[in-house]
C-alpha cells in the first residue's frame, strides 16, 4: 500500500482485545469472543491470537488482521485506523 503503513506495528489479536477491554476465551491459535457485529449471547466470533484475523460463525463478518477488525468495528478509514493502532508513520 503506502510506505507509511507498517504492518509489523499492528497489535496482535490478543493485544487488541486486551487494550480495548474486550474478552477472549480459550487458548491456542484461535480464541472465541462474543461477536460485536450482531446481537450475540454465545461466543461466535473466532479470532486468531497472533494476527487478529477473525470470522463470525453466525453473521459471517470476517477479516484478516486487527486493522480489518478495527476498521469494521469503528467505521474508520484505513489510514485513520492504522494511525489509531500505531501502524501509520508520517
């Protein structure tokens, strides 16, 4: 994309959830969470601990990184979300 974007500065999935006060359950490469993209009562969102890749097994929302997750969760643009996550350097 741009030389300003530094993918290596994105937080891991676990770091993202901890920083934003969101709960992840389980251990291993994939963890579970209640999905915040729909009215969810049982954990249906699967999150990859390292990259933050995610997929909801109920509503189908998905992405490949914590950047995708943050953009979809907040409605921010790519650059705005990257800046908030510390992955954009001017």
